[in-house]
């Protein structure tokens, strides 16, 4: 009788433990990986919209036009939007865009802190949308892009994701 009761109590405790783990597990999941997954999905969406813009109009939006230009109904003679709304990162911050003379298109996310650099959730993520074949030195060209940006928005690209189409 004592053994059955012990097994029953152990089973209940195991079930309760599993329930607690199920509720608490999201808190222990690597939030940086989740941020990367969300940002990569958004980068791909934005990259596709930018590619459609380039295909339809012959050019990417200028730096002045920026990503907001993708949501415009009338773009260089094109009717309709390239993307309905601009995504924001997990912390509801905007993504950034820079067009280096149509030769290199870069998107980035400054992370949770919205400041350049950072660690873990505040780490900057960069995404290369386009790079021409006459532009093979990726690192030096990324550095050229970063040097042209205002310091308050220039990311620290420790990892660069790519959806680059080589033209």
C-alpha cells in the first residue's frame, strides 16, 4: 500500500513538474535566437519588397526615400505598394536601410536597446540585400557604408546575414 501511494505521489509530482517546466520554458529559451529568427524573417520580407521595387522601377529606393517608400501607392510610375506595412523588430523598433550607390543595399536592426553595438538582445543584426559582382570585397564595402552613416544609427555588424543577389 505504501509503495502504490509513493508511486502515485511521484507521478503527480512529475506531472506538476512538467507543467511548471512548460509554463516556465519560454523564459529560458534563448531570446537572442528568437530575435534573430524574427529579424531574419523581416529582413527577407523587406529584401523581397526591395527586389520587387528594383525590378519594377529599375532602382532601389534612395536613402532619402528609405524603407517607407515601399509602402507608397505611387512609386516611380508603379501602381500599388511593394509591402503593406513596414515590420518592426520584437521591441517595436524600426529597421534601418542604406543604399550605397545601388551597389550595396544594407538593412539592420539595432536590437532591444536601439543603440549601435550591444550584447545579447541589444546586439545589432545586419542583412545584405544586394551586392554587385564588381563589389567583391564585402567587408571593406560594409565598412564604407558604415562610415557614411550617422554614428547614432550606425550598427556594429558582428554578424551579417545575406539574401544577396549577385548581379
